[in-house]
C-alpha cells in the first residue's frame, strides 16, 4: 500500500483563486510522488467570520442549530473549488462533506465533539485512486443535525481522520513557516521551533497562540498522531509536534504567548467565611461562565477581595452575574478591568529546573512592569499585567530565556 498522508489547508492558504491553484499544485506534486491523499480544507479566507456577522445582523441571539447550518457552508465551497482545481491539473479528486464522510458528533452546536467517524466512503474513494477532499469543521449528530466542531475545527477534522485512517502523518498547512517562539509580529527575533511536545503545543494554544486549535492537539496527543505544521507557500520544513523526548528537557522555555482577550473581575469586601468561594464560583459556573485565574487576597479584617479572569466575550453578562452574587453574599463593589493582558512562558523543561518563575518576575521587574495576578501549571507560568506593557513584556521574556538565540 502506498503511504497515506492527511493534509489540512487553513483558510489563509485558500483565500483566493490563485491560492487555491497553488494548493492544488502542491497536492498534485504529492500525488505524483505516489502518495494516497486525504485533504481537509477550511473555508476561504475570513468566510466563517463573515457568516458569523451575517447571522448577527439578523438576530442578536441566533439559534445554535441554525448557526451550524450557516457556518458549515463555508467549507463546502472550498472543497468543491479545490477538487475542480485538481481536475484542471489532470488528477482525479472527489470532494466530500463531513456528513458524507460519516463524522458523527454530539449535539453541542457550534462546539461539537466527534464521537465516531465511519470513513468507509473515504476508503472507497481512495481505492478508486481518487484524491479525497474533505470539508473541515463539519459534523453531524446521530439525529442527522448539522454541527460544527468549534472555531479552527478543521484541525480537529484532520487529526481525527489521520487517526481513523491510520495515516503515516498529518500535515497542517498554514501561512507561516511553523510554530514560533512567540508572535513574530511582536518580536521580530522570534524563531521557528523545530520540535515541540503535544503538551507544550496544547498549553501554547490554550494560552493564546493561534496556529492550531487546542482541542485538535488534545486528540493528537491521545492517539499519538504525528503532526507537521508548515507553510503552504514554501517547501521548508516546519514544526513537528511530537511526544516528549528526554533531549527536549534542555530547553527550559519553548515559547511565549500573549492573550488580550481576558478581563479581570474583582469582588471587593467578600466576607471571609467558609463556603463563600464555593458560592461565588458555583453560581458563576451555573451561569456558564468559564473562570480562569483566581486570586484571593490575604485578609487582615474579616473581609477579603477575590479577583478572577474571564473571557471578554460575554463580559456584560458575567459582570451582571458577579454583581448579583456580590449582593447575595453581602460583599462590596464589583470592579471590572478590561485593560489587562496575560503573558505566559511555556516549556516542559520547567519541570526539571528551578528559578524559572523568579527569572520571569525579574525580567518583568527590570522593565518596571507590575504583575497583578500569577498562575502556574506544570509547564507554564502566566502573569496578568497591564495591556499597554504586553509587547514589552513579551520582548523582555523572549530575550531573558534566550529564545532569540538558536
Ligand atoms: N472555518 C472554520 C473557522 O474559521 C474552521 C477552520 O478554519 O478550521 O473557524
Ligand atoms: Mg478559518
């Protein structure tokens, strides 16, 4: 059997006709080398964002089911056009939607989870010698309702297909050369990373790096799917996402991320009694608010301030909810600060080195950047700082941990 590769092309790689033709050429060159190919495509350019806006212009609260029917259309356009472009080059290709492929998901509309993939149709088409072009992002419930797999969900489609089809590798094509030590638009000295572990990539994606969907990395890790993130505009090797290897511990910090999509909420003068935190965060959870960092200040009196961060989308409701909670527990004011950013350092090497946090705080102190909140995990440390200092912080940390030197 010839080797099977799953290739995924993101929206920026198929943003216009010329780029679609470029992708078709790349696919054809792999077919000429004798590979079997399953190609997953995202919607053209910013199509999905435009569809979201279109829905918002009709309804302030569009039905999630209908949102999925709408959003999933973007990918159907891409697969058809790409198949046509491949035909023009003289190769056989068929496009398939998520439902034709049998990507069965749960019913959590707009963020559905894959529960099963039949893939028999893909196997049939491969056997006929076809290049199989699959619409990313699309799923279908057991009740035959259309779903989508969360923003950036084509990555998940690709990784899941690579696993189910037992592909030799999964290539994620994008408009940059791979994963970088930090955002090169902020720090031009950022370097492409050759190898990164699933855990580091997952942490970086969750903390704000935008190259791959976090959930797709989770699945890749679970099933050990080898991923190569690379540019659709060059033949240079990109970044391999792999299992942790002993040799990788030498690097303490692999990358630095920045996230400006969080706000800090403080509930002042909270009565310092058992059960109060449970009440606050229980109520927030019931309201569907996803809380991130939490800090409770030391109390000298019988009251304390509790701060936490939340995603900025839905902030208006979160603020209302927090105010109502504050009233019930007889706390004081609720302060909301949107002017914050989270900077994080990530690396598996942290597990076996000490003084990393101190190094981070020291670099920020030297730039006179005040730290408002801190949180740590096994392989990351995050600080909440003022938004205006975010770029300076990234640069300071990038140089502090030697990421500008190869
Ligand atoms: N088109 C979808 C989105 O923009 C899925 C994807 O790009 O992977 O989120
Ligand atoms: Mg997209």
